[in-house]
C-alpha cells in the first residue's frame, strides 16, 4: 500500500473500525476505506478457499530491497539468503521490484508502489538476471518467493496511460485521478470495469510466474479492488498455476471465498497493540477472534504480525508500539493460527523507523532477537500443532484479563502450549486443563518439564511459557 505518515494509521484504523461499526463507508481525515460487510448467513456458513498445503508451515519474511543491504540491490539481498535459510525462513515476500514512476514522485527515489512498468525490473536493484539468480538460489534452498503486486493504481508515467488510457478512472473533468480520498498524488486510479484490464493483469502476473518461477503474490490495496475483479483474475491465475499462494492486503470476508488464501490480520494486530499499551484487557483477543467467526468463511487464514513496512515506517517500531512486550506478542503472532510474518530487520532488533522514500539501510547488528526468532520459526516450521488450520483450544485462567493461554494441535498428537502474561506487572495465575498433564519441552531452552492438570505460579511482567511435545 502506498502509505504516508498522516494517512496510514487512519487507513488501518478505518479498516478496523469499518468492520465494527458496519456502515457503508468511512472517511477518516484524508483516508477513505470502503466497507464490505456480509451477513453471518452469507459468510460464516461457507468455506474459505482451499489453502495450499505447501504454505501451512511457512513463515513469511518481507524483504524491502532498497533498505535490506548497504548496496540496496538483489545481489546485496542474495548475500543474506544463507543466513535467512539458517534462521528458518521459508517464504520471501519481495516488496515491488519494478521501476518506479518519476512524474509527481514523492521523492527522488519515489514510492515502491508507484509502478511505471508492470513487467520491468528497477535498474537501481540490478538486472532481471540478478533477480532470477536470487529466486533460483532461494528455490534451491527449499524456500518460496512471492512478489508484491499493485493492481489498484499505476504511476502517472506508466506506458498504459498511452497504450490503454481506457484502463483508468477519470475525474469529473475527464482527467486521470489519484485514488479517491487519499494524498497518493504520485499514482493514478485504475477502472476495474474497463474491458481488458483483467486480461492485462493476468498476462503481466503470468510473466513473473513463468519468467522467474515465483510462487505467488501479495496484493496491495486489495480492499480497494472489487471482489468480482479478484475472482476473475485469480481464477485465471490458478488455472495457470494451481498451487499459487495469494495474500490480500485486505480484511474482507467475501474475498476469502474464491480469491485469496490469506488476508491481513489488522484487527488482531491492533488488538495486540491495545493490550500491550494497557488500553484493553488480554481477553480482547478473544473478542477479535470471535469477530472473525462472523465476518469470514470457515477456515479463513490470516497474516499474523507485529510489524510490516507500513507499521514500521509510519506507526513505529515494535519497541515503540509493544514496549517491553515485543517478544511476548511475537510469540503470539508466531503460534496463533495463521501465517506469521517477519519484517526485515526484526531479527536484528530493528529499533528505528525505516525511511520510506529514501535510502535508509538496516543496521545488521548482533541481537538476541535472532536466536529468539530462530527458535520460534523452528517450532512453527516443524510442529504439526502449528500448521495453519490446526486446532486451537483456549485454556481457562484465573487472570483472563492479564494472561492469555492456549494449546494448538490434537490431543495425543503434536501439541504446543502457550501461556503469556500480557501486562507490565507480575501476575499470579492459576490455569487448568487435562491436556496440560505430562512432559513438555521448553521451546526456548530445550529443557524438559513436567506439568500437572493445573498450574499455579507468578508470571513476571511480559513473561511467556512456550512448550511443545
């Protein structure tokens, strides 16, 4: 999503609030977020799109080429591939790698999301051969690669403005126009009723699948693209590549029926933030999960995260937003049902907001967060209990407003137990479940421990227990 300091938080808040107030639309400042509200009878009794089996144990790593290395190139990024593989990352999401628009650019380098050529390669990053080299090496390591796709708008100087001007929306004077209600003056809105636009985008996306062997797409501003357009486009893509993975930057239930495998989990992310900041109790997480049940088809999958490029650049680092609870909420994001996301640099304890429009390379300093994430990712990737879609059972506790506890997996099979104090104070808690009884391994230390059917102890501020068997 093209994001700017004053608009992104409003956009995300709008996406969240519109789901809750159930109105037709919501304008927040300069941000306009459309509402897509379907009744429980329409959605919750239906089944979400089948999820690719290969994706069920994946951890997605968002890679911002401009900031990822000192070089800011594909080759600079490729030099990190072995490290990322050892970290346990198994899916790389590239932010847009196409050339950026120069006309009305937000800065000299411009926005990643102002696409000047859908099938081209940004020469600042390197050549097409460099990008292919990265993808081929990632595949050789057993990793998957997906690409950011920007279907909602293009740059002002995209050749389509000349070859296919009919693809674009117009204002009342008949001029090209930025997306309504935004300050995205560096891009112009596409018209999704335009004949031929579905076919054009299919051909452009197929180019990336066929030329580079990509495994799927993260689709930018998916919430501003009609579901009927997505249904038509993704049907063509799945006929072309049946096991493609499609991730929506949206939180719209009807898009999960036929178009997308996974959507953003904004509601849960912002609930996490509210809990961390002491504005709502830990039990608010249950409310967020219940909202999903009535707004989405059964089996819908969500992106679990504590950061991404928008959150980091505009709303703050994980340490700004979660404080000393950053690790604790990372545990939740990695172990709750869904697809976990790590934004580049989180494993190095990224403690600055990366600039969006200029070069601002990540400081790859030594950090205890790297070993922390390595252990978390290993658990997600290897335990059947954490496969996307595996069952979750909430564990009753005497301190439900402060402590959140649950088990993943099937009794008698692989199981993971999570107990987390989501406050900055010490909390005495009692928990009970027949399934807790027995021997467990601490995922962070490897030490064995035996639990009874009930547990009573004091959890220190932000303390978490993470066990598996």
